[in-house]
């Protein structure tokens, strides 16, 4: 099932059986190993509370803001161990995490949001050209660049959050449920742009989603995480065909009502 | 009715109000970058005045050396406060940070009392106390100087918040987690805001030290400054200026009429009423953004 023939050198990111604890007692992640190939797009799927966001926070270092800690295992970016590096330095290395809930700087304009995220060392001219690039990717933002970001629509805010992250010049972009609460056509638009940047710039992407249908359309591989453990890892094609995935995440289960599925999901946890 | 006298009350009130604005701008600088009302701004102002006094009187250096030196020292005092007292509280509930600034206020008052004692000293800035007439109005020169300083600091602050660093500070007060996620140094930004507020505290301390002498009572300026900052909207520099003028005029004109009725002491009542009514009727103040309870 797991097809992990990828050489470690080809991975921009690798997690080796990491455990994450909150408040020194609550074990939220129990031995997760995943890899993102250089220039690849990988999805991390799972239901509520599975540990998807926690995994991303472990990678970006934002766990520290929530009194969480990687208590075992190691995380490598570009082959280097990053466990002891501050979140700020991880961004400088090229890891950027678009956190859950499209948290734009509400009282700043979109333009200022992009300014705020530009690295301190970036020249004025480079900032201007980078902002132009963002407005080219996300033309909707260009139209609203001087209005207050708190008043943008949900889709526009998500685009702004992604554009803001891209201003940090990441090599690995991690997106936490970008499709949440958005109309399908907007999800398609946003995913299309991410795919385009991946192709054009070779940006590696780790995409966390509950919306497996949309996610599996654009990634090459996917991991399924349940209760803090990876329970499945396969190519997007095989995952789409997998009956369990279809049943629980693609809404393809036939002849079963929601209650049955919930019941079934409690019995079977994909833990072989 | 003596219109000239009323005009004089109004103008002097506005000038005094601008001196309150100085305290308020210090508060806003920190609020705008970390969403914390700094309850130690009054004590910082007092400390700033004492540091100038230490150089100019204890060491006998001229003011043009003493004041810039105090500015540099206080900048690092502000940075140090963030590093020692506040950094470990990052991400904690806002009340914790608020209590820390209150502890700081008590600490600074205790320390300055132990070092310099309780007696009032004068700074001797050299601003003349000769009567100064504009038309028929009698104005105070030191208040005019102070008001000019307030306007200058106001302009500098507005410009600062448009720079790249200023934008980053505003981003931090909007959402520190999102700021971390794009590599903004939240700690560095908050430290800088404390450093800048401490510089403003030196200017405030020098002006107020000249107005009323340097002693422990300078720390009580916090109450006026906080009232002005809340009335203006805690995150608005413009609000700090406008609200300062409004409060100053209300205090000066209002107390003139009220004192005649209640027999004195109505200044503080007016300040208290403004603070309470603002919080009740318009919690985000005149120019503040609406959701001020968010951190
Ligand atoms: N700050 C925290 N403190 C303590 N426990 C936490 C914290 N954040 C998350 N948890 C716990 O860790 C587990 C995993 O949470 P996480 O947010 O990673 O899930 P998720 O897969 O992102 O879910 P969702 O799809 O709802 O966002 C949950 O049981 C959650 O209750
Ligand atoms: Mg989540």
C-alpha cells in the first residue's frame, strides 16, 4: 500500500515518526511519518480532530504559541533537522504555513498585508514586483487592494492569506483547509492557482484538507490521518478508488445513511 | 460674560490637553503593536524625567546632552522591559500582560522613590515664565512648547506607522499568530514599540517635569493619558491628539463653571466622567477600530 520508494534526497520535507504533546500531557500526534517530494504536491486528509493542523504546526514551529511540543521523532527540511529552529527562521528557510481560518490582518489593506509579510531584507523594488506577481495570480485582490481586509469576502481573504504567504518566498507552502466554507467554484479557482504556481515555480505544497474530492484532483499523493496516526498512504489515483475513502470522504458510499457510516467509522479505524 | 476669559480658558485647556496627548500617544504606540494598554506609561514618564534630572542636576551636564542621552537610555529600558518581563507572556491572556504592566508601574514608582526620594525637583528647561499675550489672551509658554512637541511626535508617529516596520507592528496587534506564520518577529516588534513609547515618555516627562516639577505625582499622568487614549480610541494616534484637546478644554472650561457650584475639585470628576461615559457609550472611542477586545 505505502509506496515510499522515493529517495530521501528527493524530499524537501520529511517527518520521521513524530509525536506531539500539548500541555505536556495530551498526545495529539502519535508517530506520524510523511514526506513531501521536491516540487511535489501532497495532501494530508482526515476528519475533525485527526491531527492535521497539529502536524502542520509541528513543521512550521507554531506549536510553541500553543504550548505544544514535538516530543519524539524528527523533522527534516532540505535534509536539515529543524526541531530547534524558531518559527521565524523556518520562514526564512522557506517554510510557510497558511494557518487555518484565513487569518488576514483585518485592519490592514490587502496591499499592507503583503508588505507585512515581505522579508525584512527584501528590497523595495523586489517587494513591488512580488506584489504585482500576486495581483496577477489573484486578480480579485488587485481590485480591492486598498480596502480594509476585514471586509473582504471569504474567498478573497483566503486568496490574500495565500498571497501573503507567497510573499515570504517559500519553497514549501503548507495550506490548512483553504477550501473551508468556500463555494465550489472558488475552491476550484484557488486550487487552480496553487497548481499553476506549483508547475511554474516548482513550489512544493503540503495541502491539508477535509474536502478530499477537491484535494485529490490536484495532488500526486495523499496521506490519511486518523487519531494522530497515518493510516493510509497512496497515490491520489488509488486513494480516489479506495472504497473506504470514497465512503467517508468522497460521499460515494451507497446504501448507507449517515448514521451507519458514523457507526462504522467508530468500529473501523484503518488500523491494520 | 467675559469672552476673552472664556477664549483664554479654551486655548489653555487645549494646550494642556495636548500635553495629555503626549501620555496617550505613548499608550497608543504600544497598543497599536501589541494590543496591550500599558498601565506603566505614567511611571515610565516619571522615570524619563528622573533620568534627565540625574544627568542635568546630579552630574551637572547641559540639557542638550542630558535629554538625548535619556532618550537613548530609555529606549533600551523599554526594549529591556519587553525582554525581561513580557516575552515569556507572549500568547497568554491579555489580563496577564495587563497585570504585568501594573506590576511594572508599582515597581518603577518604588524604585524611583527609593533612589530620588519624595521631594519635588525642578528641571529648569530655561523656558521663560514671563507673561505671554496672544491678543488679549494670557498663555503659558511651556504649554505652547509642549503642545508643539506633541504635534511633532504625532506627525512622526503617523509617518512611522506607514513605514514597512510600522505596518509590521500593526500586523502584530491584529494577529500575532498569523504574524509568526509569515516570519514577522513578534517579540522584536513588541520590544520596538516599548522602546518608542519610552522615548515618548522622556519627552512627556521633560515637559510635565517643567510644568509641575519632578516627583512621584508624574506617574499619575497615566490616568489622564489613559482617559485621552480611550476617548480617542486606543489604537488611534489621531484620536490621541483630538481627544487630548477635547478633554483639556472640557476640563478647563468645565471646572471653571463647576468649581463655582461644587466648591473645587471638579477637574478629576470631569476626567472620570469622560472615561466612564466613553466606555459605556462608545467603547472603541472616537477613532478606534471596532473590535478592541480582540488580541
Ligand atoms: N492548543 C491545543 N491544546 C490542546 N489540545 C489541542 C490543541 N490543539 C489541538 N488539540 C487537540 O489535538 C488533536 C488534533 O487537533 P488538530 O487541530 O490537529 O486536528 P485537525 O485534524 O486539524 O482537525 P480539524 O479538521 O477540526 O481542524 C485534537 O484532539 C485536539 O483536541
Ligand atoms: Mg485543523
